[in-house]
C-alpha cells in the first residue's frame, strides 16, 4: 500500500481494512461493548440493570445528555417529547400517498427525509438549541409515523397520539392493531416493548450508526443523516434480520424440520438468521434479556408455535461444532421478531421497531461527532485496482 500517496510529501502508508473490521473511526463516551465477554453498557450502566429498572425515555435521556436524569429533569424530558408527537399535515398526506403495501421502512426513510424540508431551520447544526429541538421532534414523531403508516396500510382512520400514555403504550394505542373500540393497552405488553426499545437504543459503530456519523460529517441536517441511517438499517444483514428470522421460522414450519435446516445452513445453503454478530463472539447480552421477555409476553398472549422452533434451533446450534467453531450465538434479533409478532405487529414493521428506539442512539452519536474537534468530513481512501491510463477510443473504432 506504500504506492498510495495523498500528496507529494505523503510517505504513502495507509491501512487497507475492508468493512472497517479493525478501524476505530472515532473516540466515543457513549456505549461500551466487550464482544468476548458479552458486555454492553450505555454511559457505563450495564444493559441488564437498565432493562430491569429504567424506561426507554429515561435511557434516551441518559444517552443524549450523558447522565441519568433526576425526577424533575425526567418530567421535563417526557414533556418535551410528548409535546412533539403530532406530525405535520404534509407528512400525513405523504404517508397516504404510498401504496397500501409499501414497505414501512421505505415510508420511514421518506418521511424522515421530508422532515428536513418541513423544519428547514434544522440545517443550522452549529446551534445547540436548534439541534436539541430536532432531537425532541424526531424521538416524538417517529412512533406516530410508524402508527400512521400502519393505519394507512389497513385503510383505517389514524389515531391521534395520546400523550397521557407511556412512549410505548402510546405507540401500541396509535396502531391499535386489534381495531378495538376504546382500545386499552395491556401494560405487560407495553412494558415488554419498552424493554426491547432499551436494548435497541444504541450499539456503538454499527452500519447504520456509522452511516449517521458519516453522512452527518458533511454537516447536513439531522433528518437527512437519520434518513440515511434508517436506509442502512433496512438491510437484511442489519435491522432487517428480525424480519428475516421470522420468515425463516415460518419456512422451517415444524420442530422436526430443524435438524435438516441446520444441515443446509452448514452446507452453505443460507444463513441461520438471528445468529452471529460482528462484535459479540460470546452470547449477545441483549439476547439473554430478550429470551426472558419472550416468555413473559407469551404468558400474556396466545403462545406462538414458532417459539418452539426457535428454542430447538438455538439448542441444536449451540451444541454444533460448525456454530461453536465460528462463535455464532443468538443475537438480539433471534427472539425480538417473535415478540413483535405476539404484540400484533405485521412482519414488515419489525425493522421499524428497531429504528424507533435506535433514533436516540443515532442522534447521540451525531451530537458527539459534531462536537468532536478531531472529526472532519468522512472520506476513506481506496486501493485502486482498475485499468492503467489509456486513451479514449471513438465509438466507431470499438
Ligand atoms: N449462519 C450460518 N453461518 C454463519 C452465520 C449465520 N448466521 N453468520 C456467520 N456465519 C459463518 C460464515 O459463513 C463464515 O463461515 P466461513 O468462515 O466458513 O466462511 C463465518 O461464520 C464468519 O462469517 P462472517 O460473514 O465473516 O461474519 P461477519 O462478522 O462478517 O457477519 C453477521 C456478522 C452479518 C451478523 C453474520 O453473522 C450474519 O449474516 N448473521 C445473520 C444475520 C443477522 O442475524 N444479522 C443481525 C446482526 S445483529 C444486528 O444487526 C442488530
């Protein structure tokens, strides 16, 4: 790589690190992961303690402001978010313009992008007050976009946000997937969704977060960066994995087909979705918590036959040399899809349910990047392997 020279004085040494497997792109004080030991901490707090004692909105505050709030600050924060849950009428019309079967992630990407035109002041990313207001708006409005997209899909009237409810209870209420009159949200289910939101709130420099930072490094408004991050999350190897897990379980169809399926995976005919992680080479700590939540949810709802298939897949894979040798363990998405399904969400909404809580992480990482004096516009280099210089050949001579 010594041939690469940035300028005449450059001695030409660069690292070639495809997919940035071994490159730290930033210094960060937000989320700590030890992939070998299976540790995940937000601002120093273990994920297990936050999942047990905290709420999603409190965790979002912790990420963004760096410390847990006292009661007064938490009330203030909740109030800020609940004051921004209603969406602009242009967004309502935009959602209605989509086909009924449009993938919700496509709708989310478009709506968040459109928000940059509705709040043009957001482009002033150097003003801390402007930044803060966009954060309230994004965290407040993203659940409403999710619910309206769903109601549009099923051709039902939109339910306006009910700000007396918790963040997740309000989402369930607005979706009202049972189409019940006077729908009362089951607090067990709202709490389960809240725990899932805590687990998904941040995960340091994953594909979508790196996108948020990379696009944001051009100092574009946060809506445009967040729209790009959402697009990154849409992919089946990232936020689309929970959707892929459920489709895989449906395809397996029965516990007795599990050994055959595992054999096919080992022959390279597809992957065991919800298994493996770039960083966790031990158990994903979020998967442990989520497994417990799955059983709690199934006690409150009808049991799901796919859970049996998932448990059997996990049992066999954890004893199989192929998975052991490659350090492939269940990740956060292995059980989350089953829970989302039990809560009544259609499969296409699963990545959306990842994006809603991850907005807090993306925004926190974006703030950190903006305030880091060592950060510049992201601009990696490449190793050029194409043709050597050659002359243009006119069309008639080719
Ligand atoms: N099933 C079967 N084999 C697998 C799996 C899997 N889920 N994941 C990795 N492998 C195998 C690969 O085939 C490869 O085997 P080889 O060495 O014989 O070629 C080896 O394990 C290493 O795989 P890589 O692709 O190099 O691992 P990487 O770190 O790049 O990939 C990833 C991580 C993308 C998560 C991968 O494990 C995967 O595709 N998992 C399934 C999708 C998934 O669940 N994604 C969610 C990730 S978590 C999140 O985004 C919240």
